[in-house]
C-alpha cells in the first residue's frame, strides 16, 4: 500500500545571515542537514506543531510568522506535504540538538551550497528568496 500524504511543517529561521538547520538523526535523509520541523499531530494547528517541533529538535522557543512556501517530498515509504514558515527566535538563545536531530546550528546562508543538505532544500530557499 502506498503511504498516505502526511501534513508537515518546517521552520525558516534566519538570524544575521545565518540559517537554523539540523542534522537529521533518523531516516529519511539521516546525516543530511534540513530545516527543523516535522509532522502535524491530530488536534494541533500548524503553528503549534512547528513551535513543538523546534523546541524538540533545537531547544529554541520561536514565534511563527508568515508562510514562506510549501513542498512535497515523495519517496519509497513516505509522502510529506511540508509547509515552511518564517520563525523568529530569541537572539540570545543558541540551538541544542534533541529528539531526532544529531546536531543543530545556525550556519551561513551564503555557504549552504557546500553543506550536505536534504534534496531540494537549496533550491527551495533560493526559489523563495530566503537569503
């Protein structure tokens, strides 16, 4: 049976030319860098899910802003529909990895092309003017 589409959210947190990313500790894309985020649970709004996911993966409390864009990721075993939102975090907070993130960091936007990112992330950021 083919997997049903799952509603997911992602956080686009830019601070002083740096983007918040996590190194995925689980499949899919284990070992690659991605935006923090995850599945929306039953009864949660997308904003509630995003705040929960960022705390779980990065230890950061964020305010959820406008929708940046959305993507679909379909491969064997999953079909994710991901809505990515701009978020802001307290400038005094630093990310600490948790949950299914092996690492969490703010990395330079202008150097992302050299990072092992999840497929499509660099294009998504460019297409949506994240810089």
